[in-house]
């Protein structure tokens, strides 16, 4: 299992994670082995969190003050 998966607090874009998911699926020919399935599940979870964070509106400096 890869050790470079994002951990809490790390910043990886949803696009980057999506590319990693696509690469994993293409490399596996669409059929994942158990260790690949575990990596896929971690990547999808990280992608969902990153996607939600990127869609969340960011307050401006004036709004935060």
C-alpha cells in the first residue's frame, strides 16, 4: 500500500487525486486487487474531502475580521 497518500491536514487538489484514481484504474485494467481496492477507497475518500473543501466559499479578509 502506498505511503504517499494524503494525511489529515495535507493539501492535495481534487484534480490531483482524481488523476491518481484514473491512473490506478487504468493500470489495473478496471479490475482492482485487494491492495488496489484499499488504495482506491482511500483516494476516493480524500478526493471527496478535497472536492468539498474546494467548493466551500472562502471568506475574504474583511469578512473574517
